[in-house]
């Protein structure tokens, strides 16, 4: 994450260095925004979890502030994460269930759909059926999320 931040910061600094004309500065700033917003989106998608949550928050800040707030190109790029958060393969999620319940998913459920019903920034939901026939929705927090939170906010 820091390497992307430093790369984007350097792009802004070098692109805007010694630019005094307001019109030229605005044009260059728009170009740097256009180069940088996809990098922010890729960073959130690659890291998931809190990065997606932060991207969703940034996308929600626009609220009429115009480019005085968050530049529109960032809002547009990051807003895809507000309703299309990428899910993780069930092979990565099953160990979370096992760690939480001390049993393999096949011991807990008669069946569980491997494709998530929904995916958000911090967890995803799967349809399942308990061995007694009760159908349930199973919310599984993404692997390593607790570790990420501890290290990201330490």
C-alpha cells in the first residue's frame, strides 16, 4: 500500500512542480487524477477488507462537494466497490468456518453453496442447510481480517 501511495504522491508532485498557470495546473491535475484513481481501485481490490471499506467511504464523500472534496474521477472509480465488492473463493473461506466452529463445513452443514450470495468489504454470505433441514444464510468474515485490522491500525 505504501508503495502505491508513494508512487501516486510522486506523480502529483513531479507533474505539478513549477506549474503556475491555473488553467494548465487544472488540466495536469485532471490527468494525474485519471492516472491515480485506477491505482486506488486496484489497491482496494487487491487488499480487500478494510481497503474496500475505506474506498467505499471515500466514494461516499462526494455528496455535492464537487471537486473541492474528492475528485469525481476517484468517486467514479471507487464507487464500483459500493455494490460490487469482489468475493473470495470458498476454498479460502472454508478454513474460517473451521477455525470458528472447530469443525469442517461438511460437519456443520448438509450443504453450503460455494458461490457467495453476496459479497461486501468485510465478509460474504453463503446459502446453506443445516443437517436438521433448516436453511440458513452464513456470513463469513474474510480470512485474516482481524490480523489486517490489528496491523493496519497499530
